[in-house]
C-alpha cells in the first residue's frame, strides 16, 4: 500500500470546513499533538479529512503512540474549532487492537495508521505503519466452512423475513438488517474486510465497484418505491456461488 496523499480541503487559507474560526485540519492536528502530547513517540492524523470526504460534522482522528503509558485509552475533545477523537497507545497495546480488527474483519485502527499522515515520529511510527499495511494486505481471519454455512443460513432467514413482510414499517428495519448481512456475507466469503455504517458501501466499492452500485440501487429502490425484487435478486446472487438459500438440512451444534 502506497503512502497517502493529502487532499486539499478547498477552504480559504488558514481555515477549514465552513467555520472561519477553524484551522486547517493538518495544522490543527499538529498543534494538538504539540500542546497535549509534546513528548510522545509519534502521532498520525487519519480519517475523512485526508480523503476529501469531510463534512461540516467531521472530526479529526488522531492516533498517539507514547510508550510511557501503561495502557491504551480513547478520548474526545474540542480544540482549534475541531471535534477531535484521540486514540492513545503505547508501543505494544496497538497490537491487541490490530488483532481484534483482524478477527472482526473491521480494520479501524490499522486503516487510520496506514493511510494517515504522520504528525510526529521519534523513530517508532514507521514500523507500526508497516505492521498496519501488512495486516491490511493479509486480510481478515478467514471464515471456516462452519461459519460460512451458518452465515448462509442466517442470510437466508433474513431474506425470507424480508420477502414475507407486508408491514411497511417493519420492512424498513428488516431491509436494514438484510443489507448489513448481505454485505458481510459477500465480503467475508471472499476474504475481504467489512465495514459499518458508511463504511459498508466503501468496503463493497473496494471489493467490486459495480456490485456496490447495484447493491445501493437495489436497496434504494426498495426504500423509495417499496420494490423488493431488486433486493431479492441481489441477495440470491450473493448466495448462489455458495449453494443458494439454506434452510432444509441446516444443523448448528450447540456449544457447551
């Protein structure tokens, strides 16, 4: 994975995102680190402001590495006109979060570290960034055959609920659950990272842009027009390479 490119936020010089009292994100982040963590081993700015995706409600995501600290913590505050979320780690605690990311297939910390801009490096940050890149390249923990079949069954169940629902209000929420389950199934079955909220569509685009467009269009047509057919067709297409819908014969062994 190459080094990140800083995307201009297109505001008058010295200010950002529609608030004339805000510093530009990079300057705000650098000042934040200098004032609050002057002796840290390193700092990285990640998040939407670097990808050109910032909105008026975006915050600054800053990862701090400080090996003097006994454990990791997260803190939120407002500085320099920005809401700031700071994720503080020593030089070993981040590995536990990387492993958690790998197991749940949502590489939040690894992505921030690998794609972000280095604000300060006293000699440790580049090695951590390389670990994050390696993690992202390797992908999440693979699904076992048992997990794949279980997920196939639950996706089928969600689809059946959606098809059979004749209550519009209930259907809205069933569709939301189905959308999340379908995205997880197609990505995990193909060894890809998954997302949450806005990252659902971003993760799908990273895997297959055309499929992501069809996915968004199918659910949009249901929400706008009540048309279920595109959603049903899409979910069946997701299930088809793995044997299609699964109900008859499914058995899950109870864990003691």
